[in-house]
């Protein structure tokens, strides 16, 4: 009986190890981070060109910033969830 148990345990260990050797998470590790860094870069050619960006005049930029901050003030504040352990009803 112990021989079957040892053999079964060995087979299970090999199957488990085989499943862990190849992981989609490990295969794609860091790709999401790299993609987001690229997407969030305002000027990808910044090291090549030392000239400032001149596509937005200061008045328009100020109006855009003011509208953004006003919209943020109107956002509802998120509250932390409440977790109740045990009996929540008091008698």
C-alpha cells in the first residue's frame, strides 16, 4: 500500500512541477508595465529633440487645467468598504 501511495505522490509531484514550469504570467511578465510606460509618454522623441512643445498656448492650457480641477472637485469621494465580523444585529 505504501508503494502505491509513494508512486501516486511521485506522479502528482511530477504533474504539479510540470504545470508550474510554463506559466503565462511568467511569459508575459512586465509587458503590461512596458506598454503603459509607452502609452503614457507625452513626447516619445524627447531625448532626440530638445525643443519645447509649442502646440498649446498658455490661456488654453490654463482653461483645460481649471476645467479638470473643477471636475475633480465634483467627484464623489470613495469610502473604504465596511467589513462586519460576527453577529451584526444587536438584541
